[in-house]
């Protein structure tokens, strides 16, 4: 994780790890180094309690001043996650058809992104 400057935070409730949130940066020294991918995982019993909202807020605060653009890939049927990222200013930029496979079932993945407010960064 250190070699690629990735950041991973565990979400712990009452001593139990219930999820994680992280940022995976674009390769250092490349034209994509100003980008990072965000991911959030939360165990199902904790859905709908606002924990994912706090996790995304935290990761975005950690990204400020470090990255200019944050991207998320979300399974199209996961409307809860789509709404969560939209709430945090992410916009839909594209659709990767049949990009996610679970068993014999394929789903589309929605590419969402947010351009962070920083000096010299166009609004996108």
C-alpha cells in the first residue's frame, strides 16, 4: 500500500471491524497522478445507518490538497451507493457494460467522479 501511496482506513464499531474506506491514487509521475479511486465497503447489518456517509466524507477530506479528481465505480443496481456518492457531489460520467460478474450474472458499472475544489482546478 505504501509503494502506491494508497490509503486504507478500517471502520470499527464497538471493537468490531465492520468495513473499510480507501483511496487508491493514480501512478505517481504519470499524467493520472492527480486522480484517485475511492472505495467503501460496509457489512450489510450496518447499511442505512449513515456510516457510509461518514466514511465518504472522511475520505474526501483526506483527499483534499492531495488529489484533484476522485472516481468511484458502482454496480448499477446498487442505488443506495449511487445516491450516497451523488450526495457527495459525484456525477455520472459513464457506463461500463457487463463489467461486473457475480456468479453467472453480469451487471453494468457506473463510473462516477468528483472534481475537488482546489486552486487552479477547472470545475470539470
